[in-house]
């Protein structure tokens, strides 16, 4: 019997944010996520000191999944960000950095948490109302009759992930493929209610990125031996398909939903094999052309089917079962009993293909709402990062169908929003003061903390010691290289703003982003030429960024409202 220990009392700490240790830990997390942000973000390598896989990334999804966090406050923050990323795929670093900035800025003010939280909610409401309004100066509507904006959005997401290790030509190629894959999963006869298909990412590592391609239907990897047994494939207008989710290996531990009846004295293995062969006879009788199995097919059943010119492909895996069911129109068969005719489906064509050193069985559907993105990259690390980025880009495009607009990227939305909030709280403070019941001074302090958090987030895009500026007309973000002269005519060293919409050759005035300046009214309502110059714009997913803004403010409010942390040490 093991020794029993007395139960330890729970550890209770009051006012956790006043602890220097907590502040230092929060500052370290902020440093980690801030240094990953944007196209010039630095990569992080995460590994266990005892061994195991090594993760090299700058993406929040991979970073937070592999980053061990023990302090309760940090767990709140990282869990909130991970929940946001699981729903929207994009904007994880944006959310984490903004949350850290808000907590850090507010701590210095010494105001009561109740006042801070109420004012943060009011400022968040101002932000969301403005971003959703037609007058918003950093929102562009998406016209689905043109691919320009969508292509810009995908290219912006790919460019912001340096661990993918892509050249400009490769970014353009992958962006086009992602957009093509997205268009393939939209039904041709889409009505008001659209049910999207599925894009399957098929790995092909240690190959040139430029060899990546998109094909309608499903690619199933097969061995060269399997390929030889499948060939030749007969020509037909349509192929009848049976899809099994139960093992056809004859293993008694996995007979699916059916029953195997065995007489006394009869070999169990022979009885199951007889039942498998009876199943094969029914498939042949029903004129099935293709049998697909999630698990293993018994060699004898394979041989029987091959003798009757039925193609049998096993070990397709659980990941493609749902897409296969959608493509073929079949209902996965889960027993060895008699098969209902309604369980069968059909496909338009079958063929084989070879990409790199791999062989594939290509299933071409009657209606292509499922496609395969054959994704190549030079090594495993870069491929893993590229896969995650492609999934993010595809999800962002899907979200754009629901909310057909995008936000300006490159830090311009954050600085423009900060300028708008400063102006709004100075010119129309009465409503906020009445709703919250605070003083004008408290409102201005929290407004400055909130806007500084947004501007600091935009400034996080600069990693090489350069200067960051904002203009006094549009409130956009501008960046200057570190080696620029100290006294300079700004139009000579500036090219375009962070999002690429405005040129430095316009009559603009600039000021340093973190310097004191008077509030101004940023120009709202984007000009018509915004969409015309979309080929060079940096854009963000509207839905993901709006949710990230809300999650960041709400999580910061939750952390600021903590009075006690109680930990069970048992």
C-alpha cells in the first residue's frame, strides 16, 4: 500500500497583477508573440529537452499548441487566443499582442478595474460599429465577379508566414492554387443557402513548390504494386462505387455492425472468409466497378474482385471518408451483411496519376465540390507551416462569403482606428460619460491606453529598428528603414503605406507613431480607386480580425477583473 500524504491547502494569491513575477511572465509572452508578428516576424523553434519533434513556426496555432504555459493568467490568455484561432484560423497573434498591450497600458494608470472595464467595452463598441459601417475608411467590399481582392487576401496571408520559405513567384503560384481550390468547392447552382464542398490537402514533400497543383475530385495515394494490380482501368460513362467503413480483413475483432453466425465445429476464420466472399459475389452481381475500404481488404477478397474486373482500394483512411461519401454519393457500409442498393454511388471517371515519386488513384466526381490540393515544399518543416497557412487562407475565403468585405492590412486598420477613436472621444464624449458614469479625465486616460495598444500592435510589424509613422490625413501606417538619415524629406524615403493603398507623393504630413500629437479626423469612406489598385494591397480577413479585436478586449477585461487566484497544489 502506498504512503498516504496529508492534503495540502490551496494556494491563494490576491491582486495577481500587482505581482512583479506575473508582470514579468506576461511581458515575456508578449515579447514572444510580438517578435513573430508580420512578414518580417522572427521564427520560433520549440522542442522538448527530453527529445521528440521540433516545431519551427511563427504562427499562433502552432506556437501556442507547443508552448507550455503554467500560470493561470497566461492560461486564460492563451486559451482565449486558441479558441479564437480554432473558430477563425487567422488573427491569433493580433489577438494575443493586443490583449497584452491593453493589460500592460491599463496597469500603469491606477484606475479601478470597474471603470476600466466599462470604458474598454464602450471603446470596443465604437470600434465594431465603425468597422461594420459603410463609412468605414479601412474596409473594402468584396466583389465576387472579380478575383482581385480575394487573390490579394490570400497573398497577404501567405506573405505573413515567413516559415513557409516561399519566394515571390511561389507565393503567386500557391495563391492562385488556393483561390482555384476555393472556387472548386462552391456548388455551380448555388442559391441563397450555400453548402460548400471540401478541399483536401495532399502532401508531397521534398518537391518544388512550383510543382503544386489543384485537381477536382480526390487523390488517394497508392503503392506501385497496387497500381499494377489496378491497371488497366476500363473506359465507362460512369463507375458504380461501394464505400466500406468496416474492415474487410476477416479479423473477428472488427466485424462492424453485423453478426457472424458460425455452426459448431466450423473454423471461425473460414466462416468469416466465406461471408467476405459472399459479400464479393453480391458486389459483382450488383455490377459494382469500384470498392473503397477505409481499412484493410482480405487478399482473397481482393483477388476475387480483381478476377471479376472490380477495382479494390483499401486503407484509404478515415480523413477522406466524408469527402469520398460526398463525391461518390454513397452511404458508408458498416457491416458484412447484405448491401442495400441505396448504399451505392457513382463517379464520372477513374484514372491514375504520378506526381514526384508518389502514385495516386484519382477519383473524378460527377459534380466537383471536392478537390485535392497537391501541396509541395522543400522539407518537412516548411511543408507543415505551408499546410497550416493554406488551411488558414481557405478558411478566410470561406468567411468572406458570409461577410463579403476585407480590412486593410499592414498596420493601417489599427492606426486608422486609433485616430478615429481619439477623435470620437474628444468630439462626442457625452454619451460615454453618461453611460459609464466616469470623469472626462478617466475617459481620456483609457482612450489613450486603448489607442496606444492599437498603435503599438501596428508598430510590432517593424522588427529591424526602422521608424514607424502615421499620416495626418488617413491615419495609415508607414515604415522607414533603419538606415535612413535622421533629417529627411519624408516623401523621399517613404513609398507606400503599410496596406499599399496610398502613395507618399500625395500631400501628406507625417508624425512618429509613438509621439504626442493632436487628435484629427481621419478620412473615412474609401475612394473608388481602392479596388482598382487591389493588385498591390495587403488585406486582412474582416470576420477574423473583428472577432480577434473583441476577444482581445474581453480577455483583457477578464484578466484586469481578477482579484484572487486560487490554486490546488495536490
